């Protein structure tokens, strides 16, 4: 793992390059690591259920985003700084959880 703090080339850099390197920010330092190998990780039943629920929420939000009438209706409810997509996901997940 490589670390850098005052390098103008990597300052503020985060994300990944292909499936080779990952750039992370910890405070004012940039950390470079290998891309994680998750091939042997087996998700639990609860993780699978959570992922399925979130996939349903994304599908719901996409359906609203693609329907201009529904999108306009939701746009009236959305607070400044949020998108209709984010709001629809939030609404779906809140309705599902209680």
C-alpha cells in the first residue's frame, strides 16, 4: 500500500483504475491499494435479501425517472440538493421498512 500527502498528481484522487488500483482518501492523505478480490466471499442470506431489496428500489426509481408525468410530480416533493432518483429510492426503502 502506498501513501502520499502533498503530491499534486494524486491530490484529491479517489476511485479506481480498471480493476488494478484503488485510490482512497484518509484525511489529507491519498492511499493507493490493489483492487480487492471478492471472488471467494459468500454473502449471507440477510445480505442477499438487502441487495434484492435495494435492486427493487433502484428499479422503482428508474421507472419514475423514465415517466415524465411521475418525474414532474416527484420533482415537487424533492428538497434542494437531491435528485428525483435519490428521493424515489429513499421513499421506496422507507415504505418497505416501516
